[in-house]
């Protein structure tokens, strides 16, 4: 997904690590999920899964930056700081996976 230019500009006021996490998140397609560890490896910081979680918890650009697509290593629906919490995260993922199957 292309990140809108205004979001990219606002991202620049955040730490570089956060920006890398958010940009990696934006590449996760609708209907797909990745783990915090996967994101950490994708941005060149293997072993930084917890730091990825912190960056996603601070994500002010949701759902444009789809942090709801990142789950725990065991498949658990962990942390979602957006309105509605974990239930909202589950709901969004179910809707996206249903849409992905229809395409």
C-alpha cells in the first residue's frame, strides 16, 4: 500500500525505528498477517519484536498504517491500542480476510 504523502511527512517527527516499523506494516496486504518478529526481521532488527510492539502501540496513523495486521508469534491477537481494542482488531482482520477471499 502506498502511504499518503501527508502521513509520510508527519512520520518524520517520530524516531527512525518507528518509521521503519510503520513502513513495513504498510506493506502487509489486506487479508494477511505478520508477527512482531517478522516485522523486526524485515526492518533489519531481528530480536526487536517487543520494540516493534511499542512502535505499533504508538502508531497515530491507524488504520492507514495497518498495525492490526501484526499478531503474536503464536497467532494470538495481542495488543491493539486503537479504539475497540482486541475485539476491533479481530473484527478488522475478519472483514479483510473475507474480502480477500472474494477477490
